[in-house]
C-alpha cells in the first residue's frame, strides 16, 4: 500500500487562516457600531448586552430574522458586495419597529463556498454601516465556509435582530380603528424583494446587461444594487417625540402593500390606498412594461415605491408628515382606514 500525502482542512475546502484574516479585517468596523450597553468585543462565544432597565421598566424583547433573497445573485454577478449588508440590516430592524421596538443589536450569518477575506469584509462593512444607521450594535456573527457543498463564489447572508418595547406600548392591530390615516414613506427602489422576477424580466427576457447604462446615467447593476432605506431610527424618534400618534406600522416587503398592510388590520376595518398618491420609481415601470407584468402581479410582488406605511391618528397626521420631512424622507398621506370587511383596497 503506497503512502499518501497528509490531508489538511484547507485542502478539503475550509481555510481556517482565511477565516482568521476576516476577523482581523472586520474588528474595527464592528467596533464602530458599539452601543454603551455592549459588554466586551467580538471573538467570544456569545455577545453580551446589558439591557437598560432604567429606560424600560417593563421591557418586552422583540426578535426578527431575515435575509436579502436573490438580490445576492446580482451582487455575485457584479462581484460587488458593499451594499447588501445595508439591505440585510434594513430587512431585520424595519420589522422590529413595526411593533414599536427600538432595535438594540444584530447578529449576522454568512455562508460561502470559499472565504475571500475582502469580499466578507465588504459584506460586514455594509452591515456595520446599516447598524450605525439603525443605531443598533453588530453584536456578533458567524462566517461558515461550506467547501464542497456550495460553489466557490456562492454567498448567502442572514440577520438576526433584537429590539425592545415597553409593555403596553406595542403597536399593532389592537390600536387601529376607523378614521386613522395611512402615511406612506417612500422607497426609491426595490429594496430586497421581487428580485427573482426582476432578474427574469430584465436580464433573461429583455436581455439587458448589468453594465448597461440606464436611467439617471447609472448602470442597471447599480440601480438594482442600490441599498434599502433604513427607516428604523426615524420611526423610533417619531414614537418618542409624538407618543400615541402612531397605532401600527407595516413594513412593505414581499407581498407588496396589500399583503403586508393586511397584517396590521383588525376585523371590521378596510384600508383604502389611493394609487394617485404613490410615486412609483421608474424601475417598476420598466419591469411592468418589459415583462410584461400585469398590474395585479406587480402589486403582489413589489413595494411600488412605498417602504413603510404608518397608521396614524388623523389629528396627528400633519405632525407625522413633518417629522419624516425633517428627517429627509419623502412621505405622503396615501389612504385611510374605514369601517368594512378586513381588507386592503388599492383604489
């Protein structure tokens, strides 16, 4: 029997040294997200966060998890990973504020076929940038190299976020009633939803190239990778500055306006959306026309220019609008809550 060369983990597809290089690259950017409640730094078996029980007398912890879907395929095709971390944070923390919670921290999980330290550093830098926007800490994470299972250039990400809300101050259907006004906060892009359909229409069916110059002098790839707006910090400030003004918030992701707004409606009310108040970004019209994609399908898949919808007291609507405007966000009254069967009507 002939002797064979010893086998190493790296030869089998997992490079521990590359993983250590990633930690060296990201430690400073992770530290830039540190809130006062964070104890210690990265590298331990768990992240430590001391909940402020002076601010929250009866704290309720709220958790959310999400990813960025097949937007990652556009990033892979362009070999550009500096924005998807922002999307990841947005998808997680903007769910937390829908129940009135202040985002506290986020954990990330990155799975790859082979570790490329610069690529992972780009992803984590984006996550840290998103965490700073949301005023939450990147408390920890994991990078897993799946050699022999994932392709060398494959990458997937997931985020896990935790927030806190005072008991009794939770937002939701129990507070919504007829007479409330629906305020939509604009999204200038697809955020992280509907990319399977967008890619199929624009790249496969219409034959566009990611480096093709499109509207505003930007390439199609740049348009598609434009990161999600993160609304969380602005909404937390609104809830603190105008307590009692907001009854519910819907994060408009997969399922569109109707599919997400219905989640915050109690029995006995109908939400009516005025289409004339929606400012639909050109990328949606492009997808609709070049598919072609029927309007009902567009409504079901995409956000149609609205990232969040706040259900507010009618007497406070002008103050809520002024708050968003002062924060640099475009917002408008796009509908109302009326008595009727529990449903969403796109009028």
